[in-house]
C-alpha cells in the first residue's frame, strides 16, 4: 500500500542470486518498520545518535505502513507520549494553548514541519525562551528548577545539589535551622543567585548583625549554628581555661560587653591585690593560689629551686618569714641562713649541698678522694679536726712531717731514736698504718698520706 506498492520486489526481498528471494514469515509491517527503514537517519540527534524512538512508536505518529504522513489531532498517540502530562515535555498551563508551529518552526527536506530537531528544553537552541534573568549562570537546564508552563521555580530544592553546570562558588547549600524560615529575597534581593554571599560574616548576610564588632574574626560557624545554638567551649576554643570557681561565674561577670575582647588573662586583671598582702607579693597570684578557692595555697616549697625537705620541712613559716615578709630574691644558698653554722669558715665555697643534706648536717657525704688526696691507712679513720685544726680545710700539705713534726721532737726528748730534724724521710721507717714498730727498710716509700 501507498509508497510500499511502488517499490521493486528486490528492494524488500533480498537474496544471494537473481533467483533467490527472501521470504518473510511472520512479518508484521505495523510493528517492524525499522527492519527496513534505518531509523537513525531520520530521528537521530546529538543526544540520541541511534534514534530517539522505538519500533512500536512509528505508526503512533505516521498514518500507515508505506505512508509517512503525520497523524493529526488525537489520533497522533506519540504527541500524548511526549506532550502529555507524563510525557518528556508536557504541555500544561501556559504551554497548553500555544500552537505547534510556534515552537516547531524547522522544516524537513520536503518543506514540511519537522518535529525532530527541537530539543525539549526552555531555550531550545535560542528559539523559545531567552535566559535574560540568569544569563546562563545557572546552566542551560531550566527544568532543573522550573516546571513546564510556569516560571515559578517549583522544582528547585535548596537542600539538593545545584545544577551541575551552574557558575556559582558552591555546589550545594542546604538550608538549616532559622535559614529555612527566610524568604528567597532575603538572601537574593536582585535574584542574582550565584552572587549570593556564602559565609555568615559576609556583607549581605550577618556582617551588620555581628555583636562582636569583628573582634572574634569571621568564622561565625565555629561558635554559632543555624538553629541559634552556641557551640563555644571556653576550654577548647580559647587560651583561658575555666576550672574551679571560674566554672560558676556568669559570662557577663567577666565580659560586660558581648564583644568579649580584649579582656585580661591574668588574675590581677580581675582580682585586686588583697590588703593582707600589703603590696609585697606582686601580681603573680597563680604562683600561690589555685582557682578552687583563695584559701587553697600551693605548697611552693615542695617543688622548684627552693624546695624544702628534711628538717626544713618541719620548720614554722615564721622562722624564716618574720613579720610575714616575702623573701623573694634572697636566693637559695644555705649560707644565707646558716652562715653562723659554717665550721669551715667559708673555706669550702658556699655549695654546702655537695656534702650536706637538708635532713642533717652530719654525717657529711664528703669524699676525700675527690679533692686530690685519697687518704691511706689510719688516716682514713681519724676525725677531720685532727688534721684540719681551727677550721682550716684548705692549703694543707700531705707530707708526713707537716703534721708529725711534734712527734719527731717528742721521740727525741723521751729518749727515743734520735731523728735528724724535719729533713728525715719518714717513709724509710714508718708506714701510714702504724708508727710502731718502725721498720729498718724503706717499705712504704712515700712521704705523703695521700694515695
């Protein structure tokens, strides 16, 4: 029928030779148009390189097999599939009364209206609606926000990502808390949607609402939520940790203004010097006091350069701090207090701690070998003052005669062995363990008590 009747047999019944004709068994010309007609040549575009329609749709638009004329009116079922309520481009509301030719202006090779080259978007290659408002900043897919037949952005959802080809700085901006109550015009007064500020402190948002007057920076979201809740934590977000009694203090007691800064960070900036200190202890309150209570005094003499131990720990404070006097700057040398107790007459330097401890002056942990004279024999057992008379603990000679000259004279006067004065080499007869019995041979061989 129609155009099919004009075709040569071989156009449809193909074969390998002149006598061989393809036989169609079960062929339905109403549903298998594309078995002969190459669909891609007619209804293809950039989005549908293999054609946009299926075999079963051909005769919903064309009149009959072999008749490519387009159905009109309600008999054209493809129109309902495309422009119906559930179609790809529904004609509803303001689109419904628009004549077909107002949109379908292109013509095919035969001069007939073409329905294939019009893309189903609002701009439609510049022949429908010009984007004079957004100027392309929100992309080319108007249907991402708008619905067919009305300019109201009924499809836009602020909680979903923005159009992928939009020119804005952000890809999404979900509305939370109080922001959900705002009207669009509150943030987009000129409907320049991609130019809207994206931070709280920006001009056009909350710059004029900043009660802190910019002193806390521009990162409002660090402390504030869109719900109005406050996230600020004094211990993790500031340099001044709150503990002890400070936890019970109201914010306004320290911050009379909501600008919050500047405020002192030391005790003296808030707490005046009490009268009991009489101005003698300076401004370093934290050296003695804690935030638990004023009466909670730190034991300063337990640690540091002036830690008191042993016998010192049992002394009353008044023993050193007379009339409640501070001793800052006095130093921690023992001689500052024990000068009258120094039996060495300051001949061994002021570093008493090298030999003595805070528990007791005696016994001392002095090691004679550390001063260049390791005592030998009985000299290791005698009292210090037997050699160091009158508190002289330095400049002593290690020679035997320097101490035993009197023994030399005594031996002569008592009828003992005559010595040749102080020039006698004692070690030729005596050893450091005992004077008697004297040996006749040089057994020790050293004229010094030092090893």
